[in-house]
C-alpha cells in the first residue's frame, strides 16, 4: 500500500519574475491590476504542485476576481462612508460600533464565499473540487460560537475554530469524494495553551514546535471518504525542520531586503509538500465529476481585504 505524495516543482526565479511583473502592473494601474496579479500567482502555485504524478490547476481568472474586487470595494466604501459620516456628526463611538458589527457580519459570507469560489475553480486530474455549505446554516453556527467565545472570555475560541474547520471541510468535495474533519476543541485548546506557555519559557524557541503541532493537528484530522473507504491525510512536519526552514527563510528575506521572498515561499511550499501524504487506499482514477461551476469571487476578494486566509 503506497501513500500518495505531494511535491512542489516551483522555482524562486520564476515566481520572482511573476511577482515583479505583478508589482509593476499593479503600480501602473493604481491597484486595479491586483485581481490579475493574484490569479497569476495562484495559477503558478497550483500548476507547480503535484500529487501522485499529476499537477493541480487553478481555473480562476483576473476578470472573475476583478468583478468580485469591485463588489468588495463597494461594500467597504459603504462601511467606511457610514463610519466617517457618523464621525463627522460627532458620533464616533456609534460609528466604531457600526464598523465592527459590519465587519463581524461579513465574516461568515467571506468564509463561505471564499471556500465556494476557490474550491470550484480548483481541479486535479480534470476533476473539480467543490463546497456545498449553506450560508444561512453556517452563519447561525458561526454567530453562536462567537457568542460563546465572548461569554467565556475567548476560551471557547478553540472550539469555535474546530467547529469552523469541521463545517467547511465536511462540506468540501473532490468530485464524488467527501471530506471530513475530526479535530476536537479540547485537544486543540491544549495545544494552544501548552505551546503558548512553552514558547514563553523558551523565549520563543518552542514556537516552531508549537507551529508544527498546529499544522500537523489540522492535516492529520482530515479524512476523505471514497465510496465508504476512509482515506486519511498524514502530515509529518518536524519542529527542528520547521525551525531550520524559517530561520533560513528569514535570513534570505532580510539580507535581500525582501527581494528573496519568492525563494523563501518556494522553500516553504517544498517543505510542506514533502511532508504531506494521502493514504494508499485512494483510487484517483475512480473519481467522477459532480461539482457545479461557481465564478463569484466576491468572498475571495473580501477575504484579501480583511487579511483572512481561508485555503
């Protein structure tokens, strides 16, 4: 029984070329080129990522993302317009309350929309991924968890994070293959607290092992279901490996005044892919297409503006 291995073929020089072109065109267009810039990066990163000999494909386009970008900008113009208007009317407290409530209200839409767009526009071996979550159902769960987190002074946040991951992962598909997530709030809370304490005691050194625990816990609790066969993901990241990776990446970026960031990003992707596997019972050739196409990138662009990474 052989594991299905990931591999990343990207090169720092090629990614650097894309980044430089994106930067110049974004500056020349006063930021309007950003959606095409993001699409170019995603298309490159996907096509350089391999699983069992086949590359992934990102089908999203700059045009799709630009439409979402315009909608997202419109939403933020309204939110900031109300904030500035209330501030001008000498009601700054009311303005800030409105602002944070508006951002809070957007989050379920951002998560739901980002998942639906990104997965729909992703494929492997010609089969598309998909997201079948319901926005109304997800929003109810999200707001309830936020309330519990507030009432417990943030302690319930660990359970909230696991609930979000369970909902989004369990509603994700690869053709007719289902995904599930088995992470538990109690265990995740223990990792958070233990890692935080040990990082303080070791003056930050343990933070790399803490990061390793968080990443491994996420991936090792993902499972696929192919016609009743359970197929686990396996992440084997090591703390010392992550420590070496991050230190070298920092030195590359620091001594190149940021120009080496693409090489650091490629090194990170290679390391993560080299330590991520899918169980051997997965039959990729038996997967059939089931997911519908979805091209509204508004949630994706809102996530960028709020600096929320979903996938």
